[in-house]
C-alpha cells in the first residue's frame, strides 16, 4: 500500500485535533480530544501538560486506525503559541503549562515597554504583552524565585510533547519566533531578550526549521500511535502561520482570518514588518516568508460563554432536537438583523491583545435599551468579535501591508450567518475552503513538502479543494460602517475605567 497520506496534528488551547489528508487534500479521518483550561486565580490560564500529551497520542492513534497505518506517510504538527513550562534537569514539569491567555505578567510587560522594549519587539516580531513568554519569564523569576532558579529548561507545550514522545529537545523557528526571545532575521535566540528574561541559551531548545524531519521514532511511542517506527515526524510550525497556509493565504495581499477559541488576522510578507507602536506580530513560516498580523484573545470562546451562561433553554432545545446548540443560537441571532438593533458588544472578557494590547480591557454591551431581546444580544456578540478583527486589519493597512482578499478558517466558518457578518463588516468577499481545520491542513501541507510528497509550498495549493465565497450586502455594509465608528471610539474612552475595574476584580 502506498504511504501517500499525512496526519496533520494541531495542539490547541482547548483541544488537540488530528486530520488525515491525502495528496489531493481529501480528508480520510479526523478526531479530536478536549481538555480543560485551569483558572484557579485572577489572570491565570494554565493547563496540565500530561493530558495534552495523552490527547496527542489518542488523536493520532484514532485517525491511524481509521485511515490505515499503511497509508500514513508522515505526521506533521501545528501548535498554539506563547506557552511556557519550566522543567527540572530530568525534564519533569515544575509548573503547569502557562498559556497565551495568562495575564499575570501584565506589570512586567508594561515595565519592559517602559524600558525600551520596542527595540526587542522589532527584532523578535512579538508584541510586548503578557501573552509572550518574555514577560512570563520575568514574572516567574520575580514571583517564584526559588522555582525559577531550580529550572533547568523552559519549553513550550509542543516542545514538551516532542520530548515526551520522540525524545527530541528542539523548537521550530515558528514557535520560537512567538516567544519574544528569538531574532526573526538571524533565526537565533536574541541575546538582549535572554538577558532581560534571566535565562541562558542552554536552557532553551535548539531552533530548527519548520520542515525538520525526524526519521526514527522510539518503539514505545510508535506502538502507542499505531505507526511504524520509521514514520517521518515533521516538527511543523505554529497554528497561526499554518492557518494561512491551510487556506491558501501565503501570497502578499491574501489575508487569512481564523476564529477558533481566540482569533487572528494575518497575511504573508517577504520581509519582516513591524508596527511603530508594537501592535502587530511577525512570525516565521519558512525562510523568506513571514506572516504578519494581530491576534485577538476573544474569538469563539465568547459565543461559548454566551451559550453556557445564557443559553440553558437553547441547550435543552438542541439536546431535544439532536442538533448543534450553536446552530440554535445563530438561528435566534438571525432574527435581530444587521447591527443588532443598535446594540454593540466589546468582547474583551479575557482582556485583549490586538488591536488594544490591553490586558485590563473588559467586555461590555453598549446601547442596551428596552427594545433589545436575547436575539439582539447574541447577534451583538457575533458582530463584536468581527468588529474587533476589523480593527486589526485597519492596523495592518496603516503599516503598509497590502490586503486584497479574505480567506477564513476555524470553527466559525460552519456558520453561514457569521460568515455573512464578516463579509459585511469587512466589506469584501470572504472565501472558505472545504476544511474548517486550517491549521491541521496547513500542517499536512507543510509536512507533504518536508517529506517530499510535494515539491514546494506553492504546489500544495491543489490540496485546498473547492471554495465558497460569501459576498457583502451593500445595505448591510453601510449600516456596519456607521456602527464601527462608534465601536472603535469606546475603548479609548474607557481606558481608565478598564484599569480600575481590573484592579477591583483582582483584589488590588
């Protein structure tokens, strides 16, 4: 049997997914495993790394059984960015996995910005923000000095998975370029950033290209995965840059928007791009190709919050009818019409990265009046996430990044209403492919190139398959343009109040 397929694995914040693709991009099998986010104290957003390792094993084994081990030509990895785990000399965790959503290093992020952090940002491409491992390391050293001093290594969740399963301590250039510690031009650790964080080069993994292939698996791991020991393992890249690849947005002017748990908007550039105010990221995909854009904290998890906290009746209806509860919610939202009757929602339940870069920001409904009902609130939530992403696109255009077409991926693309809202607010066509799992497909595409099943990234475009285009409605775009002007003014007016309420909530 020909080993003509590849497994794309995405180690995400809320789940790990695996999808088997053949050379045409067709899906042979998919599986996912969820795990919790631990928020034991204000600002904390951590995970136990062991269930994530177990999830990787479970999803790869499941899709291997479904597709047949004889078809699997390799496994390639995507992973969430900005995670941090301290390890002892034996490689055992001293901390949980501190995720991108952890904001406890906010004071350190501000201190770094005040001390000339812009220069570090321009070299590393990572905004100075609590999401980044740079301020996380400073916070860990400051708040837990004994633990910090006893740490032999600092790794991301992907590095930890690779160490546990494959016995390799390496980090791909793409994950490294999201740490705030890595020079995206020299493709090596940045000496000034390391000194600021108080870490030594030998405490970090060796950086390697995203197309690096491991050709021999430990026998025990191969048995657990159901694969031969000689199955190539491709280290892959971070989920953001692979989402661009997975929707075909690797040419300048093609913009990818992803809404999963969080969200992001990104485009490809041939030279690193930075923002004078440090508001855009720039991460490495492969040599000569960087992905620039902005991440938002608040994506699909906002609709899940709405479902869990205010949708008990809808959940019960969905269970009774055997349908997806999100379909019930969006059907209700459709009744409200574009603009949600003049109700605006700022989705900053987890602070916000781009375009605000304000960990103190908090969510709010604005314009709430007696004529508003549940359908208006649900629709305002959907629209608020997209208004916020539109603000990031505006930053990119201000920085000289050319944008022509929007390619969308993530769980939200399954919603016809949400896709239409995006087309209307962005006032441009929104293109979606056959796979909502853009990062899994992107990992598979990169893996195909790495192991020689495809000659180049450009040659993987035939894996994208047919697309659908959602076009803006002129009457809707005019309405949204008027509301966007109000939406964009409010965060600046609330800046002091954001800080005061965040202090109150934290007990400060």
